[in-house]
């Protein structure tokens, strides 16, 4: 080939071999042995990033006299729940009077953040309405410091014998 002597030869560009880019590392999902890394999980969502303030979890539930179940609930949720809202009424769901058992021993549970509320169930006509009312009144009365983005865990009981539940 003929070259023009007035133009210098062009240098040969040698490209380095392209390295394959590793796929982005996906955060591992939480398991019983590996707790959730919230910041990493948020990156999995489109535009996701951790919240400036964490969501508070409220645990609202009715209470009669189930102290063993209460202790298990409090222990299992103690690191997750911001406040437990315990609804204890002076009336059973069937309309009979009952003593306030938790109120008498509330000081034994000072290690937990429990807000006890007394929903008045005499305004409801039957046992289903009283049961539903106890849940709703306990939750709403105990959420005085909640933000709209906070989460409320409500105990729901379903019974096939009673035709479905609430």
C-alpha cells in the first residue's frame, strides 16, 4: 500500500481484553440464623433506601387471664415491638362481669413496654360485636403516639365453630 510521506503513520491502538463485569451482589434474605439487614433489603426495591426514622410496631390484643400466653408473646416480640397494647375489659365477650386481672399484677411486667387500655364493651349488642369492639377500641386507644406509617399488629381469632370469626 502506498502511504503519503506528509502524513505520519497512525499509532495502533491496542485495547486491553474486556473483563466480564460481575453481577451486582444481591443481599441475602433474612433467615432464622441471619437477621435482616434493612439497608441491604431496601436496595432491592426500586429507588429503595432506608427510612430516616424506623417504623414503630405496635402489638394490640385483647386480654382476659391468659398469663402464660402473655409471657410468651412478650418474650417472643420484645426486640421487635415498640409498644404492646393490652385491651382488658370488665366484661367478658358473653356479657358477664369479670375482674381486671392484669391491672392487679401490671407491676410484674415493668420490663416490657405495655399500654393497658380498658375498652367498655357494654355498648355492644352481642358477643361478636364485643369481641370486635375490644380489639378495635384497644388498638385505637393505645395508638396515641403512632405515626401514620407505623404498623399495628392486631390479634385476630377465627373459629369455625362460631361461623368464621371477626
